[in-house]
């Protein structure tokens, strides 16, 4: 593995861990429960981003890493600065600089893998998991039961969709808006708008053909055998 991508992956990991530690020691302006779910979400996506950069080397890993690092910066920027916040800030800026530089251009694959899932399927899978930190951001002062239900639904659907369970796609299409409605109502109006937009985007992704193909058995995707063509002169042969 090249040294620069290794340093970038390490910076992403340090930024995510330090941000989570910052939320644990200085959760303001979040409540303890809201800070906890935001921290869990950041740790999960930091792990995915580091694995994507170090192992998968795909375009989505590059983009996810940038989004994750920007989220780290946003979290430390709105709270009180402590030692963990300064570490997170330095590591996040280093990671962002590395991801934006030409030093890692040759590391990430430029084309999507022919056997990999559609980009919309990847977005849906990652997006379902964002419902966990999203409820913490949407309701920073206190979490209600409705928020816990929505966050849990996101985890369950992400797991099932990752296992290519067809029912998970229909649940994301039809049941997710119903589950999200109480959480939207229970949140302050800016948070309610946030959850509504996130839910609408996930439902829209779930209705795309790319998301459908990800849970469709391979045999169902293959075209049937072509009928044999008989040339006119073949019928004249004995």
C-alpha cells in the first residue's frame, strides 16, 4: 500500500475517533443521548470510510470519506473546544487535504466495477444507516421513542438490504415514511425538515431500478435463450 493513502486513512480514523471522544466528554450543544447516537454514526461511517480507502479503493469510498470528514469538522465546530476537538480538527483537515490532493488520484479506481452494485444501491445502503446520527442531529436536546424507532428501522433495513433481502426494499419504499412520520412530528421544526428530506431521498432511491437490481436474483436478471433461426434454404434439405 502506498504511504500517502495509508496516512490519509489513518487521519480519517483519528478524526472520527477524536470526534466521538469529544462528543463523549463535551456533548454540548447535544444532550447525552443525542450526542451518543451521533457519535455512533460517526464511528460506523469512519470505519466504512477507512476500509473503503485502504481496501476497496473505489469512488464511493473517496466521496464517503470526504463527507465523513466534513461531518467531523461540523460537529467539533459547534461545540466547546477541548483536547479531543483540537485533535479531531487537525486530523480532519489533514485527511481532507490528502483526499483533495493529486497524491491519491492513482489510488482510487476511476471506473465502477463491472460486478459491483449500482451507485444508487450503494447510496441507499449508506443512506439508511445515516438515520441513526440523523435523529440525534434532528432532536439535539432530547430523543423520543419515535426517534429510537426510526434509527432502529434504519439499522435493520440497512442490514437486510446489504443481505439482498427483497422485503427490505419494499419496506424502504412503503413502510419507512410511516415510521418516519412520528419522528418528524416529535422533532423541532428544523430537525423535522431534516428528517423529512432524508426520508424522502431514501424513498426516492428505493424506487430506482439500480436499487431494485441489487436485491434481484442473478437468474432473474439474465435474459432468456434466444430462439433458433432457421434459414430458408435449411427447409429444403432432406
